[in-house]
């Protein structure tokens, strides 16, 4: 774990350096994505607020935030730690999903004004789409969980399910046995979703095609988190009779989100912009997108079409400006393909080859990467090494082994040396 020493510097003192960095970054490309650098702030504990309204952190990290993002951090004490945790979750998940591929989601040492994921972000390819979706999903996830854990001052558990009548179970209520009740502490997906939109989408105005691509992928990441929310329950009552059940909605594990987004990466759509607005497509889809709060319980949305129309006209016009940013339909590059759905990842241009090192494009190449000589997939030596061939070596691996547990509480292990055959690309 890389630990960056954090300097105690007042928020005010760094605002001039931040403005400088913002103006230097390329317009339109990765405008809203410099906050990813927050992942390198080290342990989330290191950026806890010391006093209400004042946040102390490494000025170099702080400089990666845009003005609106700094305001959001100030107004919601505790969010920075959650965002840093989310950014690290995103990096770890991305590197897990891509561990066996030519592009392996490596991050660069954090340098001020440089993008954490490197120059790949300047392109509008599939890999870029994945990075945006996974980071946006991770912030949604991390904030929703931090709310229910009580580590953000401006949000709590979601208790909104409490007031609703318990759903009838499929067999109907049995006399004398109570149905389950909401009442548990649900992860606050409503807050997480909205906060991610505000924070992550800052700077993506949706005017250029690239900004629309980013917005679409950010939104796709969030909606995968949202739709994987599951109901969990706990029984109460004498000797486990379960006469009363308390239920709540819980976030999926982030691995589930990573797996889903990787599937969408494999089936990503190449797009261009169409003229039609999403309003004409489907009113229900529009209000769902505009009002994540209406989606707190996915099973309720499915069973009750009325929940969609619960928005008052007034609330809708108030949110009109926000809606418009997400109110577009991207058109498939190939007219024979279906238009991308809300959960699909979209990209604008084919990926560069990741075979050879190319510093101009920020590509490391696959020289020296380990490969699997019996696999015919992307981790196989043929594909990973791009036909250059590979070297086979016998290496001695030192591992802990024959571990025994000693009362109490110690585990003692031996160090074992085992021989392993590894293959590395030339
Ligand atoms: C990714 O691949 C590069 C070589 O191309 C290697 O140096 C790096 O350690 C790999 N990173 C991860 C996270 O696997
Ligand atoms: C190599 O690939 C084969 C076939 O896909 C697989 O069974 C095996 O577990 C892989 N080996 C490693 C070390 O990943």
C-alpha cells in the first residue's frame, strides 16, 4: 500500500494552485476525471475532516478537484474519505478484471496535472469507457455504504422503506403470522447515485460527443450498482420462529459490479450522436434516469408502474436543467446495430494496439508480461505476446506453507521453496 504523506494545509491556501492546474488541463478531454488522483491520498483515515467545514489534505491531491467538487466535499464532511476509498476500489477492480489482458489497467505514479490512468483517457475507446463506468460506480457504491455506516454527516441509512406497507408475499398473509417489515438500515443508494452525478459528472456538460460518451458511461456504472441492490432480512421472534422479519436493501459486492461492467466492455457499442432526444423514446425511462430516488427498491419499480408517475410536474420542471444533461440518445456507429441501452458501455473509436510500447499514447506494451502457454484466450502466450514469442523459465518461488495455529493467537508458517515454470513475453 502506497502511503502518501499528507500535509496539513488549509483549504484556502491551495485554491490558487488548483486553478492553475485546471486551466492547464486539456479542454474537453478528461476534464472531469482528474479527481481519480484522490485514490493516491493513501488510507482514507488520513483525510478525515478535522473540524466542521474544514478539510485538510495533501494540496497536490486537493488540486485535482474542481471548484464544485471542493464545494461538495466541504458541504458533506466525510465524503472525501469515501471517494478515496471508492477510487481505490475502482482501481483494484479494474486491475482484477483486466489482469490477463494486454491492457491491464495500470495506473501511473500520481503527478499533479497528469491523469491517474494515463493517456488512454485522452482517447474515446472501450478501455476509457470502462474506466469512467467503474470509477463512477465505485463512488456511488462507496458513498451509499458510507451513508449507512454513518461516516458522512449529511446522509444516513435509507429508512424510506419503513413507511411503505409490507409487500404481500406470493402466498398471501397467513393468519397469525406477520409478514416482514422494512425497518432495517438500507444502504443509501439514492444519495450515492445523486452524489455521484454531482461529483463525478462535474465538468461533463454533455455538449461534445466525448462528453456525452463520458456521461453515458458514468451513468451506466451507477445504474449497475443501483439495479443490483438486494433485499436482506433478519428474523426475530421466539426460538427463530420468524414471526417478525426486519428487512433492508443492501448494495451488491463490488466484484458483482465489476463482472457486469466487464461483460458490457466485451459487448460495448461504438456510437455517434443522433438528433433525437431521449424524451421521445420512453417517458418512464426518462423519469427513472432523472430521479434515482424513485428507484430505491428495484422490485417495487418492476411491480408497480405507478411509482414512476409519482413525480409532480413542479418537481420535474425544477430538475429540468439536470435532466437535459442526461437526455440524449446515442446512435450506433453501424446502423444495423441496436442503439445502446442505458446500461451499455459506449465508445467512439477503436482501441489502439496494446502490443508495443508507445509513450506518446501512454502504452506500456506487453514485453515482459507473464502469459499462459496452454490458454487459447487473451492470457495465452500467442495473443498476449502478439506473436513475438515468449521465454520459459523455471523460477523458485518462496511461499509460506505448512502453517499451524498456536493457542492463542498466533499462526506459524514455514517458508517453502517450490519450482514453477513461468512464461514471459519477449
Ligand atoms: C501491467 O503490465 C505492465 C507491463 O506492461 C507491468 O509492468 C505491470 O506491473 C502490470 N500491472 C498490473 C497491475 O498487473
Ligand atoms: C492456463 O490456461 C489453462 C487453460 O485455459 C488453465 O486451465 C490454467 O489454469 C491456466 N494456468 C494459469 C497458471 O493460470
